C-alpha cells in the first residue's frame, strides 16, 4: 500500500511539449478574477487542487460543478492517448532486449489503459446527456478508471524493481508510471467533482437487460435445456469445452451457456457483455486451473476464470484454483464486470482466491474459500448469505485474512459489504496464530461485516494492519461491523483505530444492496433472490 499526500501534484506533466501546447492552446485566454475565484472554490475539495486549478484555468461557460467535471473529464480523455504511444514504441522496438516479466507488465498496463479509455468515454456520454440521472453510473466508471490506472502503475512499478531489468528498461517503466499517475490524478479530480453533483435517485443503470425467457432459465433448473448452447465433456452437448462455447458468443444480446456436470480444466476470459453461465451445481460443475505466482504467472495471469464483459451472470457452478497453499497468489476468479451476479456458486482457492477487481458485483449463497486476502480487489461488492470458509494456510503464513479491499481514492464508490454471511472453517483448516476479518490493501480501504455469523476462528481484534502501513493510515480506512452474531461477534476486544466503526443502523444501511450497489435497479431482472436492505 502506497501512502499519498492530499496533493502530490508536482506542477509538471509528462515531458511532451507538443502535447502540452495543444492542451494549453485549448484553454488559452484571459480569465477574470471572478472566474479564478470560482475555479479555486470548485477545486478546493479535490484530492489534487493545484492540478485541478491548472486544468480549469481556461474554463469557459458556466463555473458550475457540472461544467468543471465535464472539462476535467474531457482533458482526461484527451490525455489518455499518451501511454499507448509509449507502449507501442516499447513493444515494437525493444521486445528482444527486455525480460519477459517486463513485457508482460507492459501488456497488462496497455490493457488497463484501454479499459480506462472505454469507461471514460461512457462517463462523458452520460455526463453530457443526463448527468443527474446517470450520476451513479458515472461514479462507478470513474472509480473503475482510477482502479485500472492504479493496477497499471503497480504492474510497471513492480517490474521496475526486478534485478533483471536494465537501466534503460527501468527508465522507460518510470516514464510510463509517471504518465499514468498524472492521468489518475486527472480522473480523481473529475470523480471528486462528479460526487458533488446533485442526483436524481430514480435514474441510472443503463445497459442490457435480461429477457423473460432467460429470467425463467435462471429461476428454474428444469429450464437448462433452453440454453443457447450446451457444454458436455461426454459429447452430448454442442461443445466439449467451456472455451469453445465462449468463443461462440455472438455479442449484442443475452447469451446463455449451460455447462453439464464435470471438471473442466481450462483458463477462460469472457469479454462479451450479457453472458450467462449455468451449471448443475456449485460442486458438480467445476472450472479449474492451477496457475500461480509461485509457478511463474503474474497475479492476474494466474486467474482460472476472467470476466470483463458487463452483465455477467453465473449460477450453480464452481470456479477453482487448485495450485495449493504453498503456491503464493493463485486467483480462481477475476471479475471486472459491471452489474455482475454470482448465485449459488463455489469459488475455491487459497491465497487471493477471488479478485473482485472493479464495478458493481453481487454474490448470493456462494461458498468462497481461501487463506490470505481471499477476497480482494476494488469493486463495490455485496456478499449476501454466503459461506466464507477459512482453509489451511501456507507453512510460511502465520495468519489468515478474509477481506483486502483496494480503495485507493476517497472519492471511489467502492468497498466490500458482507451481509448475513457465515464465517467458518473448512475441513482442511489447521489453526494459525490468528485469523482476521480484513486488512487495508490501500489507504482508503473500505469493508464492513453486518448481520453475519462470525465464528470462533476470528481473532478478538477483528482486523489487522497492512505490513508497513503508517499509524496515520488507520484513520483513512473504513472498517465497520453491525448486528453480528457468533463466538467472535463481540466488539470488546476490537482494534481501537480511528477508522474502525461500531456502526449504527443508519450507517450500516449505506452498505446494503439498495444503497451501495443500487441493486434494486438491476438485480430484479436477473431472477436472483436478494434482500435490498437490512
């Protein structure tokens, strides 16, 4: 976790004079003292006020928060082309002279910046057309943009630390890191202004719905025969592998894949919107893999199943990484799908089992198992009526942790909410010194446990610091508990941090399906049962 000051903008952009000239020509002209005052007022509560003032110094038109947010967002989109110039240059001319892990980091960073550009454009469209009604969508997408850019920066920064990287490689990676940091600061400021806009709570949630036919398919196991395609290992379906079925997804409509019982050893990435995946049961249909960081994969590359298309629905199916407790990080499921649903699924692994990467996610009646940080990422995710199962950790690990939220910006509408879940131990669990509900992966980490059964394996402290974090960071995070039961539900021995909260009902209500992920607007169409409030 990297700490940040309130405004670490150095006053210098990435050194591309020709690009700066274009940007500043667009904002040229004399600005009245009244306009300067308006800009200063708009920017004073952003995370990077100096950059905000600089960016809006030529703001024309109204000096309202909507105009300012649009101007910042437009500039962020314009600047977002710069990293691709750097990455393409690297990939085209220097592949043979740089180590494979560095190239892999650059490739991932390139993917993250492309995803950022897509969501920036979506946010700008909604900001122009219906900012009040679409505010929550805009917040979600800009929060994801900051997450993507942070992941990109982490990737190149980690690669730069490698002893195998040459000085030229490290210099290039540092340039990319600096450029992405600048973009992230622009996006953060735009998000801060969007958060201040008024809101029409009746709007929001654009996107593809689910037809009555597919709703019935989700609700009734007997309707599996109505799926668009069937996967069966024995050849009785349209395909023998899930990968083949995924390749057949046409896009442009809801597409339902039924996977018959069996163990499918595959690594799968679904990028199309509107895919539904249905199995024969959370422990009957299993998609499994065994890639891991210990085995040479990157963190994201270790994932057995990756979903980046919006509106994904999974029901009665299992996702597994079988690399084992000694394999270091090994992701079973990576989710970067807005308005995604996992119903009666199993998600099994050890360290870093579920990477709830970004956007709005809902998990209902799922079994999620692991050891250290086995639910991590920076989505706005609600886990409802799930079993969170502790497993035997690696011999080198002295404690288990369930939640590791990666909220890096105070304006992000992200966090983890565990509601009406049961925290228990698996059959292969062996006692470790302590087990904790969560820790702060980033300085503004947010996680709550409400109305849940907290078993005796959890430490009385409840929560633990991230290694190397400062005492000041304990006031920036938000960890909370409300109305829990079980052997370790008592709060008497909990951490005494400024950021830990014994929540009142009104505060806990902010982390429900209705309030936190605006689920009442999109979950009913999936046919999945849920509780909207407390």
